[in-house]
């Protein structure tokens, strides 16, 4: 009986220790959008924007912090029929879209970025919910088929950037989603002050205050992450396509967020 009692006792101790270790290592870990984007090898865009759909030709303007410059829009690079060639998967058919559908926490570092320039001590917590999440991708064949539709202005822009020694890549796929941010304030803050803080956070992200809730911010059809392909960026009518097998080359890193700007000379 004594031996059985000792076995039970040590069994209880081991279970309790396991629970403690699990709580210790998992406590404070927040399910974040940036973590899932990194898991699936997407370059996070911060703030999310609509400036880089599939087919966009881009270059890196600044590495730290990452600034992505747009050289040609998709229609300039591949013509007006590009939209018909894009492939779209929603949360029912895409693992990436499925994991990115739902409610997420915002890390302390990202919350500081969102509240930069305002009195953030009144903001207790910011959360976000993503809906209508889609993975949108351009197949390689569409690039070869539509590159003949490239505008002369785009060809000149590409030549201009290459002469300056800049590497060009094409946005291969994006994560698109609608978002609703919720802002939770410390107690005792007046309605007018809360509204002003929410308005300024929304303005900083290029979004709008939700019409039905004064403490919420919304945005539709935004790109949260992108994958680029340098080889596709090198395809043109008068230039032979890259040869040889191997891993797809990318110029956009995945270890930090990037800001997309329309004009590749705007970064300063």
C-alpha cells in the first residue's frame, strides 16, 4: 500500500509539473497575424494596403525598416486582362486563409506602432478580426502569356531601375482580408477623448472608424502579406526568361514588416 501511495503521489507531482511547464511557456503567447504570415513565408505589410496586388513589379527601396517601392502596377506590367487569370482561394480551400480567419491579439510592439504619436497610456488593448480572407495568386503561365501587353512606360521604368542597380521582383501572391480593429481603453476616459484616439489610429493606418462602434476601426480588401518572385520580375518580351532549376528567389524578407509606397523615390 505504501508503494502504491508513493506511485500515486509522484504521478500527481509529474502531472502538476507538466501543467506548470505548459502554462509557463505558453502564457503570454498571443495568436498574431504576423506569426501566421511568417509561418507561410509571406512578407507582412504594415500597415496593410491595396498597393501591391499580384503582378505588381516592385523593388526594395530601404532594407531596415523595409520599404517596398512600386515600379509598375499589374495592369501596366501585364495588361488589363490580368484579373481573369488570377487564382483565388478562400478559407475553405486554403490553409493560409483558414488560419488567418478569426480574431487575433496585437503584440505590445505592434500596439506601440499603432498608437505612435498619441497618448497611448489610455489604450489598454487592441485586437483585430479578419474576415473574407483570400489567397490570390498569379500563375507563371499568365505572366508569359500577358507580358506582351506591357506598357511602354512600364518598360522604361524597369530599364531606369536596372540602370540604377536595383533588383526587380514581381508580387506572386497576396493574402487579402477585411479587418475590424477593436480598441479597449482604460476606465474613466471620456467619450470625446476615446473618439479622437480611435480617429487618429485609423488615420495612421489609412482606414476609417466603424460606423456602428466608436471604438472600432475597419478596412476592406487589404493586402496583409505578399510573396514575391524575382524570376517572374525578370521576364520581358525582349529578354530571355531565366534558366535553370532551383528554389524561387525572393528579394522581400519575411522576418519583419514592410511598408509599400507607390513612388519608388518617396522613401525619404
